[in-house]
C-alpha cells in the first residue's frame, strides 16, 4: 500500500476516465462533491489506483459498475 498525503481534492481528478462517461452534469457533480472534492480516500477508483490495481473506466466511486443496471441488448 502506498502512503498518501490527503489533499483538498483527489489527485486523480484531472485524469479520471469516469468523468466523460457520465452524461448528466448533475449526476457527475454529485460524485465529484462526495468523492473527488470530499473524502476521496473512500473512493474505490482512488483505492485501486493507489494499490496498483487496474481501474475499470466504468467503476463508480462507491465500487459499483456504471453499466450494471443498464438494459441488456
């Protein structure tokens, strides 16, 4: 595990692959307030990146998959 010094905002914000996938600005803003600009140490994306694990683009900060509840084609 990598030791992390907590900043005001997540250091991965500028490169987060999730942002372009969320088409509703209001929904994105809720994630940003609660994780990116808040307690980002609890973000599953952040935890995985610090641990050296792959971070799927569709992984939400709460650990759920963005596409999990979409209708199957």
